[in-house]
C-alpha cells in the first residue's frame, strides 16, 4: 500500500463521524472524505419517509446505489491523486441493500461501475468497523431510526459482506472516545507503518 486508505465503516448511529473528528488532529495531511448519504438525500429533497425500504424499495435501492457510486468516485479520485485519505463509510450501502431488499438487490448493486476495482484496492486498505453501542443511538431527523437489534443485525450483514469479498477489517467495540482513538491509532502504527506520521499518540 503506497498511500493510506483508511475507512470508518459501520451502521448509522455508531459514532463514526465523532471518531473521524477525534482522529483528525492525530493524522496531519490526511484528507477527510465526509459521509455522502446526507448530501445525496438533501440533493433529492427526500424526507426519510420517502426512502423507507418497505414502502419505497425502489427509492431505497436508488439511494444506496447513488451512495455506492459516490464512494467509488471518492476512492478512485484519491487513488489516482496518490493521496492519504480517511473516509466516512465504505461498502456500507451494499450491506443495507442486502439486509432490507434481499440478495437479488445485492446482486444488482454488485454490478455498479467501478466497484470491482475498488474492491481490489480495499483488500489492501485499512477498515475499522464500529460496533453499535446503545449510548450512541440518536435521531438526526434525516436518516431512518433503527433499534439496537437492527443495528447489530446490519453489522452482521456488513461483516459477512467484507468476509465474502476477502476484505480485512478491524472491529472496534470500545465506547470511550479517548480509548477508541488510541486503539485505532495503535492499529494504524501496526498496519500502515511509515505511510503516515501519527501525531501525539500518547495524548
């Protein structure tokens, strides 16, 4: 791996955005790619009831396909520019598609243009999969609200997806913010030595 390709993956309401904010001061020079879902939802002017998977499965599939396409573009652009980057989410929309719409919908989204090339590079990227915690569940009034059980079920789908594609990941089940960041940074020192300069690891 010539450059750091770092992903924070996992269900919504697991604190991924907070983790990224906490990591940024320790990763100078690493480009941060924000979550694309909210931007796509706002671009369409959708309310969360508009893409409910049971009521409007086609819209839900469209949303996740567009999120995946956006993530593919982000990955490709950073790869071509040879940048170190940190991305909010990874192949997460594929797991949402399978969980709520079934294996046939997953097969359709697997044919998204550019996905295979991204998967090949993800096999040598660093992915942290954040486990759900009840303390992190919140309502942002944009995305669907899920129970803790649903978040755990989704996490199982996501792990199974990565395993099937031979994409390695590190599970993070720590709630405390300082301990969580320390764990991730220590893993990075092991998995991506010399790729980036990690700042203030002990603070």
